[in-house]
C-alpha cells in the first residue's frame, strides 16, 4: 500500500499488465473510437484518435488510466504519451461518467490498405471497484499504389555506339510496390538490348523511393537520324480498396496492376572529324585534309586556325568554309601559315564548327603535330638556335664565295678591256700606212 501510494503521488501510472486481463472486470465500462484523423490514414502519416470512455455502472471508479500499445502497422512517436490518467469515472447518474482521450501514433510506410486493430487498455488503481479491460479499435488505412518513370539517363543515342540506358522507376503512391516487372521496346526494333533481354524485375520499391534498372543498348550504324518512340510497361502487385487483413494474417484479392507510358529518344547528333597534313608549297601554303569519321552527317562545316603561340596565319582568313560533309566524306583546306620556329615538330590546333543532325551547332577541337621545315623560311621567322662557331663558318664560306665570284668577274673585265685596246691600236696603224702609200 505504501509503494502504491508513492506511485500515485509521483504521477506514474501502473501498466495494465499489472492486472489480470484474462478476467472481465469491465463493471459496465464502454470504450469506443469517436473518430480518427485523417480518415482513412495513409501509410507514413501521423494518426490522431479520439477515444470515448463511459461508465454505465452504478458505482464510481477511481484512479482510471487509458493506455495504448502500438503494434504493427502503428508505431509510437517521440514525445507523444501512450498513457493518459482520466481520474474518476462517475456512476451512470453523474456528469463525470464520460471522458474523451486523444492519442497520436505513426503509420508504417510498408503497410497495405485495409482495416487494422489498435489495442487499448483501461484499468484503475483505486482500492475498490477495480476495472481491467482490453479493447481493439478498428483503424482504416488507405493505400494507393502508383508509380512513374521518373527519368531516362540519356536523350540521344549515337548510331553504332553501345550505350547504357537507365530507367528510374519512382514509387509516387503511399504503399510499397512489390514484385515489379519493367519492360520496354522501340518502334521497329531500332534500339535493341545487348547482352540481356528488355525485361527487368524489382522485388520492392518503398514509398517515395526510386529504383534504377539499366540495359546495354545498341542501334544500327546506318540508322536514319530522328526521334524514335520507346513504349514502357510496368506491372506490380496491387491491393484493391476495402480489403481487410484476415485472422490468418493474409491479404485477400491480390492482383496485378499495369502502367503503360511512352517516351521519345533521339538517334543521331554529333560526329567526329580527323585532320591530316597533306603538303606545303614553297610560299608557305599548307594543305590539310578534313574527314568526317563519325556515324552522322555534318552540315555547314567550317575549319579555323585559332590564335596560338606556335603558328600564325600570315595571309588571308583563318577560317575555311567546307560545306556539308556526310559520314565518310573528306575535303581539303588551305592556310598560309608561319611557324614560330623552324626545324622541329610544332603542335597546331584547329577548331571545327558544324551543325549536327539534331540541328545543334557544335564545336570540336583537333590538334596535330606539324613539322616546320626550314627549306622555305617565311620572312620574319626565327631559325633554330645554332652554335656561334657554325654560324661564323657559314658566313665565312659565303664571303669567300662572293669574293671569288667578284675577282673572277673583275679579271674577265680587264681581259676584255685589253683586247678592245689592242684592236683599236691596230686599226690606227693600218690607216697611217694607207695614207703613206698614197
């Protein structure tokens, strides 16, 4: 009695398990569910219940407590009470014979639609007219299953190129998706899976979660660029409305639900180019071949030599318009280039801009290594660094050759002058001799 008094003074209620709940000690007490909010409640939501307790007997009952013990699919919430003291329940002729108590509990996410029991215990700790009874309140839980294809990881496929195609399946309902099966197919089998079928299974997708299913796919290298349709089908186990949990714990009337949807995926797009050096003229004009080595055509192709350290465009434009290049086609482009230094390999960068098959303007960079030959050195370019000795020897030989050439020309000139003078003297002597004879 002392321990009981201390317990009551501290305000701590004794558990209903203290009493023999196997005996019916209701004493004319009724416990009923007034309402639930929301009604019905969805998985993952918070449920508020209002419970009515009424004494229809002929005696008062003191120190009464109402307790709930949440079991699946209900769960206790942090900070929310599970035991409520309701004091004295007056006899049937008194005003305080009826009390209303509110509790809040959570609903698990993975519960199926149906009606579930919430256990309630009512007991008293008074010295007389004790009560101890258990009731089950029926709670309606709604569960609408629904799903959608949340995303597809690629919008474009390149013909002839193997690509990983990922579909994101999101559970947008309020019940888990169980035993899901996803499949897809493309119009005229333009896109086909490689290494597996077009069907994937997912055991469980919880509420709000997304499951990704992936496929390796391939399109024919000669596929005409364009937008193609993907048909997608998702089936899963569904629990219809107004179904209940049986005493054996099984779910009745289970069946499959099917969701069909479609999406567009573009085949085509960008391509690849290759640039190769062909020849160089003595005046410094460099000729390059430009090839479309990808699987798509390119329109309005333009190749440019951007501003860079190693090479400079000396004459004309730094861009050449090439027109349209279908896959496998090539053409040539000429640039008047001056290297920064000669006699070694220098990298040169090109920019190729074009309109892809999806109508988008694209820019691709291409770099190749080009040898700057010293045999036709444009004005203003620099020779590679040489030793002072070799430079001096080169100049000395050049001076000797120039001197020898000048000396040869000078001697030849003097010889001709002597011959001319000798001829002049002989002519004068002949004239004098003729005058004497006369």
